[in-house]
């Protein structure tokens, strides 16, 4: 796991694509939230191992300023990805990426399946986990990222 200090973060991630259910997903639409991006594929054994953690995290974070999204990476077909997402219980959106182009959008920081990035409220990569992760690890990274600037937001809200 690598966490990046706010001063070390690059430009906001520009991630967009069609999801397994035929919708369009764009990271720019989720600025102001912490976004968790998880790269997965049906043929990935470690992805299967971490899937229950991601499902539980998605349920746990409902109502928070958090959006989970998957990248179904180099899958043979949308139908295969959709079937696997259903089997694993994914209800979050997953961008279908047969070509692998999303690795460019993720600024080269997500190089394996599975891998997971936490984007800050500005859309910048705050942390990356290469390999399978757990609900508790991600929760900690998300909570740290949510807390960033909390004092500034509180002061702003009080001034209103």
C-alpha cells in the first residue's frame, strides 16, 4: 500500500467509460466525494478473494461521501463481466475496459489485478493498494481521505 501526501498528488484522474450495465460513468461527476476505484477481472483469483470485502465496504459506506467504482479490466466480454459482477454481488458501477486503456487514466499507478486506488475529493490519487485488499484497510484509507480538509469545510459551513 502506498499513501500519497496531499503535496505529492498529481492532477485529478480523468476516468470515464461505459459500464457493464450500459451506463456512462465519469470521475468528474463525483468531485467532492472520495472515490474508490478497483480494477478486477473474472479470471483473477485474488479478485475473487477480495470481492466480499468490497461488497461489504460498499454497503458500509452507503450514505457517506464515498463512491465505489470498478474497472472490469481486459475481460473477454461485457456479458462475462456482468455475470461475474452478479456472482460476486457487485452493485457498484464497473467500467468495461477490454483494451486496458484505463491504466493511462489511472496515471500508471494501478498495474496489477486486483488493484485499488482511493481518490481524494479533488479526484487526485491519495492511496493505492496493489494486490488484494480488505474492507478494514480500505476503510482506514477512506476515513483518512474523508478527514482531509474537514476543518476547512466546517469553518466554511459555519460562515454560511
